């Protein structure tokens, strides 16, 4: 049987054109709604739209991973050298017949390719955002085009990790980095969207907010490691794991980073104790993260200026606890698993929103203070 090449660039142009067509729909809608607005207002609207669709892409990426559709098309960027599964019916049928529950089926191929189309369309939106920012700067010198340009570079790196996810056969470190890269992209877009808003006083405990950001980042990496190693069901009870507060665990091999899926660096299979260690490390960190997020949410809700962020943070913290618990005791249901990833993405957006609003207001206060000093003099 002929082996399918991992990279086949022949359908690349058609895949990109498909992404362009998909991106044109929201772009047209955005233009019709904001055709009479200022350049800064149009850029903000495009930024918020891109943020929303990127969040949807992260959710669909989680759905792709959790339905085992990541290798639904075993080559990149197309499917068996075609721009869609329609051109690869024979190849997919052959693979599905040989292994009906394997990685390649007609359904999984479509899920994987839709994910690639959506990713390409988000790339088109970010490219449009970068070009529009440089163009708008000619009329408004306050617009900074460098952050959209950096975001464009970042989404290209993210696309490269998407390709490696396929060609390296779901290598856990690559898949985890791909997930983290998507959440960093959300943070970049959110920070830029907040930068367009009118600043106001945002009194926040900076130490607590910074600690929450650091702990959430670490927990997301651990959560990605759990998901990409399929270690969710290593503990199927709560709060005990395998009937113990400290089950048998193998931390040494659990966190060997550069290794194939399900194996250790020496080629042997990763033990169940290793999977348990991956799961339990994420669970132990969750206790601390939930406590810190709850305290920060309480602190935010005490001030009228940050009450909305506090409510969002409190609600999302409860959602993360509920979906995480559901994954354990209900056997990793798809809805709860996707919701858990979505909750993490939403927490990244809310914390970025709070941090950037605080920084924006502080910069504005520093800019106004000298003026007030001169007036009072």
C-alpha cells in the first residue's frame, strides 16, 4: 500500500481560497455595519469580531481533539492531497474499512478540514486587521499597527504548530503548545480590543491579579498535558483518586516532555501510574487556582468599576469547577470536556481584559496628572 506523504502542498491554494471565502462573510457584515464609522471604530469592531471568532475556533479545536479527529486527514494542508474530503472519498473509505474506529473516517475527515478552513479564515481576518491598522495610521497617528502585525506573526506560528500536530501524529508537547498558542492569540486580541476603549479608574490589587494570571497559565499548560495524554480518566472519583488521597504515581516519566503519544523516551509504554501523576498534578493545582480566582473575583466585585469583570470571573470559576468535576465523575463527556476548554479560554479573556483596563487607566492618569499640575500652578 502506498504511504501518504505528510506534506502535500498541491491543494494549499484551494484551502486558502476556501478560508478567504469564509472570512468574507463576517468582513462584509462588519463593513456594512461600520461603513460610516471612524478608522479607529472600524478597527475596534474588526478586533472584537476577530476575538469572537478566534474564541469559536479554540472551541472547535477542542472538539476536533476530543472527537479524535486530529488525524482525520493524515496529511497537511489538505486531505489526501485534495482541498476537501469530497476529493478523497476512495482513500478515506479504504482507511475506514481497514479500521472502522481508527483515526481516519469520513466524519473525522470533515471535522478536521472544517477546523482548517476556520483557522484559515481567522488568519485572513488577522491579516486584514494588520493591513487596516497600517492604512488607518495614515489618518490617525494614535493607532499602533505593530501589535496587529505581531499578532499576524503569531497566528502564522500557530498555523505551523497546527501542521506539526498532524505530521508528528499528535505529539503531546506539540498539541499542548498548539492549545497554549491559541489562548495566547486570544489574549493578544483581547488586549488590543481593550486598548480602543475609553480609560477609567480601575482599582485592582495588582499582586493578586498577577498571581491569578501566572497560576492560570500554569494550570492551562497542565490541563493541556492531561488532555493530550488522555489522562482524564486516570482518576474517576472525587475528591479521592483510586480510593486514596495519594495514589500510586510516577512523576518522573509523567513529565518527560519530548516523547510520542502514550510512550516514554525509551520507547516503552507510559504506565498507568504516569497517567495518574499527570491527572493528579492538574487536580492539586486546581485547588490553588480556584481559591485565588475566587478571591480575585471577590476583590473585583467590591468596586463598581470592576464589578462586571468580577462577576464574569466568579461565574467562569464555578463553570470550570463544574465541568472539571463532570469530566471525572461522568466519564469525560464531550460537552463537559469542550466546555472546560472554553471556560479556560474565557478566563484568559476576562483576566486579560481586567489587566489591560487597569494598565490603560493608569497610563491615562499619568498623562492627565501633569496637565492638572500645570493648571493648579
